[in-house]
């Protein structure tokens, strides 16, 4: 068997930095990092991994920028928000690979969920509260904010005028809902499952129904880290690809859910983590919004289809920032921004070394409102939205 060209080129190039500090927030989709550390997949690539739990996405951002952590499990939209300096410090960022797709949900308080079941229309249900509804997401430019806004808008609710949107770290959301501070939230698992187990609210939408197999968490770093430590970065991508491939085995999902339950990772009972990792949403009411696809499980590898850092995925977030007034000015540079953030060349090298297939550059998807996104004409895509800031 011939050795791949990338392997011949890089086989003698050792990592420049061998101890890697990886930040994460307590969510089920940190599974690839947990697997890579627990099974020490990094050792075969000359790396020792240290997992560093953070209390919030803002902490992940700040420690990436300060260099206290080298890379992180991060919201796709966090990377773009920092790159653009939206609502916080600016830094040149890199998406090394996609770690996961799907696996998030929208949960409503029991009174609001009951009103929705009764009326069948979200706008009517919100009006029944008699006050401005309060929804939480996890970071102003993050995936959860964008999924929440997209879902609301598709159902005729303006996310900037008809509700109040606030930021709460994922582990604090259930308490806020249970205490009546929120009417709903969008967050990753297991916190939607935890809310249901505490009878604080009900899951009404799964993000894979908003955008099937949507990009979610990425392996992120500063761009100067990639420039300074290219061999380390390549080895880190290889390590995480191996962890993601390991997670493709359904039996391994049970193993990882047990490991994730540990206090230093999620600190949530295994029985609240495992089902939704496999796409089992229990009493989820599929009839709430008829005609929508069934929920999909969190996806970490899918023969490599998950992991390629496709620039068009990032470009979609830029269209939504423009849609909601987070980003203004000329769109001409958006494609270049996305291309600079996505480390596609380095990813391709690592994928070849790991014997992972790289998917097609162009991918077309139909979202919740029937709009098709393929990244080919972002300006026309943006112009097609009737509801905007």
C-alpha cells in the first residue's frame, strides 16, 4: 500500500508544542474532546491534551485571545463574532475542523408550551403571556442565537422586536427557567433534557429541524497559533478526527455518555445524556409543527462528512449577522473572511494522514422556512428575507 503524499511530507515533522490546553463548556457535544483525552488519542501524534472547563462562552473567547488555552470546543458563531469584533474584543481566528452537527434544541416554559399546544400558533401563544417574552441564548453571535432567531422569524415572530433576548451560560439556563425568569431558551444538550427531567419546561423544536445537519461546534484557535505551530495544529486535527470516528459507533455513544456524566465534564446523570446523543427525544411532540423532518442525532463524523470546515458554513452566519443588524457595510469581503478563517488546506493534510474522506466543497440544504442555502450567492440569499432588523 502506498503511503499518502501528505504522510510522506509530514511524517518526520514533529509537533512544535506538545502540551495542548483545550477549553470547553459543559455540553454533550464536547464528546470528541472527552474521548480524545480519556483514550489519549493524542499520544500517537506526540500530543498531551489537557481539558479546561470554562463557565461560559465568553470565558472561552477571552482565554483563547489571551493564550491561556490553545484551542477550544467552540460555537461556530463565536469564532466569527470574535473575528469581526462584534460586541467584544477582536482577534484573528481559525476554524480547524467541525466537531459536531445537530444536537441542540429550543425549550419553552410549561405555561408557554401549554399555550402553544392549545393555539397551535407561536405568535398567539406568546401574546397570551400579556408581557414581552424573555428567551435566552448562549452568546450574541453564537449558533444558539442564530437558530433561535431563525426559528422565531420563520414562525412570524420578530426576534428583535417581539421578544427580549438575553445571554445565559448553558449550565445556568435550567435554573433560570425553573425560577420563572425565562419563557424559553435555545441551548445544546443535555440542558434541554435536564429541563424536562425537572419539569421546568418542554422541548418544542430540535435544531436539526431548523437546518438538517447544521454546523454547530468547531475546533477553534487563534490564527497566529496555527501559523506558529502548524505541525501541532495538524496533529491536533488528526487526533480529533480519530475521536470523532470512534464516536460513530452507537455502542460508543453509551460509553461516552457515562464518561460525560463525570463532575469535571458535565456533572449530569448519564440517563439524561445518552438518549439525545442518539436522537431519542422521548416525549417530543412531533405534531407541534406538522410537516417538519424528524429530529436527527448529534453527528460527529459520518465518514468524514461532518468535519470539513467548509467556508460556506461560516458565510451563512455572516448573512444572519447582516440580517439582524449585527454586521453592516459592504458584503464584498465576506467570502474572503470565511476563507481565511476556515483552515481547509491544513484540514485536508490531516484528513489524508488520518485516511478520512473530504466531502464536496458545495453543499445545498433546505432550512425550516424552505429557503435553500448553498453559499453560492449570499447577497441574493440575504435579500430574500422579508423579516430583518
